[in-house]
C-alpha cells in the first residue's frame, strides 16, 4: 500500500488487507476518521509514518508478529484504541507513535525493545500502567508526558540502564540517579540526586510530592 493511498477517505469504515503485502506506506490511511476496523496480514513487516494518523474511530489493531518497524506518528490520535501489544521483533517505538491515543489503557512492551522516543505515548490520558522491559536502554523524557491516569510505572529488575526501586513508580536512570519520568503515585527514593526535564510534566492528577534532601537539581518544565 503506497504513501497517501487512502488518505482523507473520511467515509471509509473498514478495510481487509491481503496476505502477501509487506508494508503500509506513509499516511496510507491518514485522517480516515471513520475507519473502525483494519485487518493487517501477518506478511506485513513495516508500517510507515503517520499511516493511521488521526484514525480516531479505530477501536483495535492486531500487529503482525513479524513486524519490525512502526513509523513515527503511525497511530497518532487513534483515540478508540484500548489495548496495544507491540510485536517482539520491534526494537524502537518512534516519536509520537501512539501520542494522543486518549482511550489507550494498556500497552504491552516487548522484550528486545531498546528505545522509546520522544512523545511515544504523550497525551495517552487513560493509560494506567507501564512496564519497561530489561532491554530498554533509551527513554526520552517526554515519552509518557501528559499520561495523567498513570499510577504504576515500573522497570524490569534486570534492566541495566534504568530502575524503579522499592515500588517507587518512577523511571530512574541508574548511572546518574536521575528521575526521568514519574506519575501521580511516585515516591521519590532517597537515592535520587536530580529530577530531569519534563519528569512530571502534564501529570495533572498529581496532588502532592515529597522531594528528598538528596535532590540537588531539578530540570526544566518539570
């Protein structure tokens, strides 16, 4: 499916893609605001940038197990999505991939994932929990920005880059003892020495936070 193939087909409600196709191009279904159901064959390995951008009626998506690439903004403002499971073969969640998916309550991140880019889940206001796999080595500070319902955010115990000790419900960079992402239920450990940029930005459900004496610096737009 080429780039822009069905872009702004606002009357399109469902599509069944054929077996054998391998990729969905950039903006292929962008702004198809009535598109509610899509069947993606297992042969697809790549979804392009903004492929389903603003498909606000899309209520579920089953991503093929062999998929290796999901473009930036691919599911931006797919407000109807509730649960998404990322295939094991995907190593990067790119910028704004699921940004503004306001109905998303659960995201299943795969072992093997290494990078979560800027705004990946920004504005997912119904997301309640996130588990960061051991393989993740890079998380942008804005990845979970504006996830106001987030109450549980944990890092796998064997992750060598990040940690969330003692159920603190925060992502802490181990090497620098910097808290890079928190949520409404975060308890900042006494091991933390700095709070990074955007750590609590858009966390509108936060009512109180205790900052330990160990913290010596607080970043911008916290």
